């Protein structure tokens, strides 16, 4: 929690907002993935480490394929935590967030999972198929270890739901910019997104970052004002799929520069 | 008194709503709309009228005399003839009910998933009948295995979306349907074909299917003057079983038996026997038994019957198993294939391969069923399977009973 709050505050003093980058852990394998995440953390302010799952139903084709590659390389929860722990050794201050579907967490055991993740150096959790209704216990456990549960809010979330989401969330809320799955989009509904994020911040009083569909610097510039941070996933994963580290670095550079005023 | 699901959509610890936030509002909307139509006489009358006039209900409860004689041991079997429904299986009961509900909710775009194609055909049929747009997701593997059903759906005006992700079968078709629903949730209703998925789906599908059990209860009382000793039904997701079990849950003397797909055998990893061999997990929006690895990855399944080839199972089945109200067992592909032939020859009924699993269980356990009065839910007819069985029996002559 502390690392996350510090990150927001330190950047805000510099007139910046966090660039949050998602990649799937152990894609294409755990060894290569470590190097990729190290490169990502040179530019990103926070990183979202995706836990591979056989049925990622909130994800589009790009990230689905990343999950398949990771699983066929033998990835599992232990290996993801190992990867995090190695990253943490090198990057002491940057927040690391785990993003994973609920079943592998449930099977690993909620309590053990949260403990081991903390031990590895994780700061927060996003579980896309865990609603506030089902996730109350999980949220309580995460908060009790001073880590951050991060819940999703969507354009379809009613005010009443947003209130619930605010209650169970830790340092920030993750606003899903589209009704849909992850994946690159040409254009986004900037005005609506900014309006909706303001609504969520008003209701919950919490920082709100935006993700799903963001792939280019102009996406960030076009709606810079309302969100407190920007998540980029599929565009990055695509470069990983193409095994193009130079292109990945260029993309990260341009995205990061867009998050500075 | 058995009153499930509870207000959180749970059956004990099972069920619930494990879905991305985007869908939560839609699930609440569906819940509200369903509660309304449940109390709405006009809706219920319209649904009953369509079941009568369009589907052909009530379906007969037929005394299977020659099959009973084949079993011997004083066993008396009645077949609940869901195979005689329009479109050839019980799936139409739910598809029509949900399509009516969607219309009531003002949603004109319908999506569905299908494995073998029975639910897809039923949904395409209901949509054609009610003038709704219909998109059916079907795994690439199944599209090849069930080419005729693909054409059937297209003939009925539906668009079949071929799913090429994951294992390219039913579970991936469900994933893709959910992804579509997340994207088009404001205009679209997702008609799930079994008692699976997030609340309120398992309840809605059960309720629409429970017409099977209600009729069977009246019919057996009329025919025999008493309730049966046992009801046997096959379980994939478990909608036909839930439909016939539900009205009997409080009749404690009626044994309920769910038969899962044992594939090549429960000691192999090629089966779809979720309750027999799985562990509790969270999949497709609900907590229930699940076939999975030690790491919580969902495992590929196998069954000769595409309709049972699914790694999950309805949460209410998990609950009935836990409280020991129902028992669950499995039969293998080979046992089902034999039953397929035996029923054809003793009753002149070619059963669906799914339903053949229920028949096979009775055959296999005949020795232990002395003097029992049994209802088997014959959930569908086997026309769709004839080609596949022909190919298998040509290759495996040892499985032929003639």
C-alpha cells in the first residue's frame, strides 16, 4: 500500500501520472519474462504482473495467447511469485501488482497466496472475476496485511455499485474504459471516460486509473485530466509476442512521455 | 424446506457471481426481470401455451416394457420422453423461456454457446419463432464434429461464430459468449444452455427445465399410484437432471442419480466426470466442482458425447452432492455406446449419446436395483449421433451388440 501511495504522490509532485504496464508472467517463458519485466520497469511507474490462466475470459486474443504461451512453458503460481521476488530484489520502490483470475488463487489458498505474495514483494491485487460481492473476504484479508485490493469499475456500474467498489478497494480503483475485453482500440470515448471517472472519484473519494483499450500515447493525452494513472496491456504484450524488444522499448518510452504534463 | 439459491445466489457454498464488473449490473437486471415474470400470470400463461402448442408438451412418460424385461430383476423403467420435444431434446424448454424473457427485457440480440449443437439449435429455433437476432458460439472442434447442426442453425437464421481459442470446444464457446456479452451487454441477452454460470442463471435454467419433473411426477402417480424409487439422468452441466430432480428434492424416498461422462474410464485423464473426479473451484462465474490441475488450471475433458464434454457442473448439483441428496456416478464411452444400441433394439428409440449414459447406468447396476421403480430422463434423441456412432462401430466391431 505504502509503495503505491508513495508512487502516486512522488509523481504528482513532478507533474506526472503513473504509467502502469501489464504483461503476462512467464510469457514466453519465465526466464525471458524476467528480462522483459526488467525492461518494462525501466520506464513504467508500476507494473501489473498477469498470472496465467487457462480461461482468461476478460481478455482479448492478444492476452489470451500470452496466457497460452506462458502455460505451455510450465508457468504456475509459484513461478509467478518467484518472478516477482526477483523483480523486487532489483526494483525496491516501484509498485508491483498481481493481476490474476480467481480460480488459481482459490486453489493455492487465499490466505497463503496473499502471505506469499507479500513476501515476494507484491503491493496489490487485481482479480477481474472477483466482484465486491464475492470479494469482501479477500479484500479484508489483503487490507489486513497492509496491501491493496484493487477492484474494477465499469461504465455499466451503477452509483450504488461504485459505492461498494470504493469500500472494498485499497489505494485505487481500476476503471475499465470500455464495455468489453482487453485489447487495442483505435479510438476511445474520451469525454465519456473522463466524465465517468469523475463520477467514480466523487462517489468513492479514491484515486482511479484507467485501462482496457489504451495502446498509444495520444490515448493518454486525449483524456489526461480525469484519470490518476494509465494502464497499457495488449499493445505491450503484442511486442512481446513479436519478440521485438527494440519496439517494446520505443513504445514504453513514448507512453511514459505522454504521462508527463 | 429446500429453498435454494439463497439471496446471494448460493447453494450452500456453491454458486454466486464471479464475473467481471461490467456484467454485474446486467445480472442484477436479469434477476429483477426474472422475479417479475415469475409472478406475472400473463408471462407464465404465454410460456405454458408455447410449451403446449410449439414444443409439444407434455412429453409422455412411457413404460419401457421390453427394456425392463431386458434388465430383469423385477425392475420397472419409465422413460421421460424429452426426445419427443420440438428440436429433439429438453434444451428447447429453457431456450424458449429465456428468449421470451429477453423479449420482455427489450433485448433483441441473443447470444448462446453450444457444444454438440442441441442448445444452439434450440436457441436458433426460439429466436426464429420470436423474431430475435441470434448468434451462436461453437468451438471449431465441435463445428467439424457436428457439421449438420451448424447448417441447421444457419437454416434457422442464426449466425454461427466459430471459436478458435483454447481447446476449441464447449468451454471455449462459453468463454467467447461471455466476452461477447461483456462487450454488448446493453443490447444483448446471453441464453446459457445449462444450469451453470453466475447467479441467476443456474436458477432460471432449473426453473424453466423443472417442467420435466413436474410432469413426470403427475404422470408416474397416475400410472403407478406412487412415486418412483429412483430417478436417473445424465449430467454434463446438468440441466436435464436438475429439471427432473428439482420437483422431487423434498420427496426424500426418491433416490436421485446423476450420471457423468466417464470417457475412457475414471482412472484415465480422458473423461468429463466433474463431481466424481473434480475439486471445488471457480469457473464460468460460479463456485462448483471443476476438473482442474493442481495449479487451478481448467483441464481438457473427453466424452464420446459432446453434450457432456464440459469440465464444470452446475452449482446446485455440487450442493445436492454435498448434502447427499443426490448421488453421482459415471459410465464410460463404451458403456454408453452399448446402451445406445440396447435401447434402440428393445424400445425402438434411438437415444442421444448423452441420455445413453443414464440408460447405461441402469443397465450396469441392474443387479443392485431389484424390484425398483425407476424413471430415466431420456433427455434427447440420437439422430444427431447416428453418423458418429456408425463410424465408431465400423471401426470397433467388438462394441456392436449384433
